C-alpha cells in the first residue's frame, strides 16, 4: 500500500478536485501541503457542487480526517467563511475532522493590500504577474523573512503584540515607499483576536499527528494546489505562484519524511489551459481556443477568471513527470475534445531555428518558443460518461495511448465528466 501525492502536471486547473475526492474515499487522511486560497477545487457529489479553496477535499467525506499542513498560508477570515459556507450546505467542519498545523503562516489584510498595490503598479509598467491579489506572495515573503504571524501565535497574547510590531516595521516602511498609508498596530491586533477563537480549536502539531497515523498504517492522501508549471523554482518564472507545487513539497509542507510519499499521481488535462500572464506555447487565440474554453467551462473556481486554452503540450507534461517523479497520470476532460475533426499535440519546440526537447528556464527563451505539432484524427462519438475502455471511440483510445508514449508515464485514471463515477480505473494508486 502506498500513500499518494496528487499534483497538477500543467498550469493548474487540471480537474484535481474530482480526482482527489475520488481518492479520498479510499484514504483515511487528506493533507493539503502548499498554497493558499488562491486556487480551488470544484467537487460534484450526487449533483451537489462544493467549491473549496483552503479546505482539503476530505472534508466532504464522512469519517475522513482533513489536515492543513505547515506549507499552506492561511487567511483565517477566509477559512472561517469557507467553513461557514459548507455548514450552509449541510457539512459539519469540526476539530474532529479538521486539523491545522500550528506552525502554518497567516495571511493578513496588509498582505492582500500589498499584493494589490504591486499588481496595480506592475500594470502601469507592463510587468504584471497576474496574481489573484489574495496576499499569498507577501505572506510567503514574511514567512521566509522570519517575521510571519503563525497559527500558534494567536494563543500567545503576551508575545503577539511584539510580533505584530516586528511585522509592521517592515510593512509600514514598504507602504510608505509605495505611497500608501501605514497600518495601525491596533488594527492588526483586532484583526487577529477577532478570529482567534474560531481558529485555535483546530490547531495541531501536524507532523506528529501524521506520523502517528502513518505508523498505524493509515492511507494518507497529499493534495496539492496549482500545477507544476506554476512552481516557484520549476515553473515559468516569474509568472508563477509563491510556493513549491511539486510532489517533493508534500513532505516539507506536512512535516513528514520523503519516505512517507509513495505513489505520485499527476493530474493532466487532455488539452492545456493557464490563467494569468506568462508564456503558453500551444495557446490558441482562435476558434479552437474558444471551443475548448466554452466546452470545458474554463473559468477559475476561486476567481472566476477566464482561462487561456490550447492544444496538449507533451513537452511540458514530460518535464512535469520528471520534476515530480510521477508514477501515473489521471487524464481529465477527454470529453471536451469530442467532435473535433483533428487534434494537435505539441511534441517539441523550436527556438531561434533550433529544436529543443524541454522548456528552458530563461524568460527570454520561453517567449521565443515555437511549438512543433503532430496532428491526429479526432472523433465524432461522445466519450461523456465512459467508464470502460470499450466505451471509448477507437481514435480517442489512440489519442490517450499516444500521450502515454510522449510523456513517459501511463494513464492510471481517465476522467470523462465532472461526475466522480465517470472514471475509467486502470491502476488504483493506493494499491500500487
């Protein structure tokens, strides 16, 4: 039996929510290990739609323990709001089924404001990153700068004021330099103390809790947000998120050793999308891109932003397979391609007339990438709701098999609709 890490193998939005929910039924513990409330999962269960941003997908399943690890940055007010919203849908989120790492960093209003100030300034200079303006990056900066307020600090009212002073020494100097008003110490204290009673009951020494569950033989599912190409080190820098999104972060972001990670499942969309600024070699600003966006309902779960759409890029996914040590992929949204006369797959790049087999790290080189395409015949039959290989058109099977060859990883699961049962299971990651 293997513990399972779920990662996005593209720019996020690959349909991780459904797959994580499908796997969470087989898991005992579901751990969120990085990111913040700038990404989300949409779960469709018995016709009910649940939209999650901070909470691990395990919270929608009775009898499962959901854990928010130390690698996550937490907006406490957003978390409380999400808990209350799910309560309105009939889900009870209590300290019995949700635990939060006591050493996780908090996102404050000043982080959100700074995020917005920078994006506004960058828009004027043409250097906008395209963040969600939710304070994720600034919160991670404070974590690395060793001035962050963490969950455990809410319980220590004697030392909290001094920590707020240290934080404001940095932020108020920065705000003055940007031409914005300073933040009052009392405002931050009120912001924190007003939510502490709602957050503190969930705090936990998460690394110890997870180690105890591991030693008992529990099945642990590690749930990532965003995708490999948004990784702060391995993504299309600087148009990336502010955390490591690759599978290796599952260990660091939860406090477990690398040996606790077993099967790495890469969620992979049957075409490619991305949100925000940055390079996108296979983007289709034409009828094809419009078709994929409309058929695939390509709008962000959290932000509602329209996603850019393009053909499947085997070069990038092959790179993600290597970066994450992906064991197998879950191929999603195959049904979106139904009805197209032909399909294109990017099998290589050309930069300044020279062919390359990977996306270079240089921003300049990335901007000059030209995709090399291979064309495959499409299919007219519907794949929606297929649950067996024999339900798929021959050309759809050929498309999937060719993707496996190009990326160097097998398909473990194949998703053919948002409904969790519309899934073709090849390999159960927990039984690998």
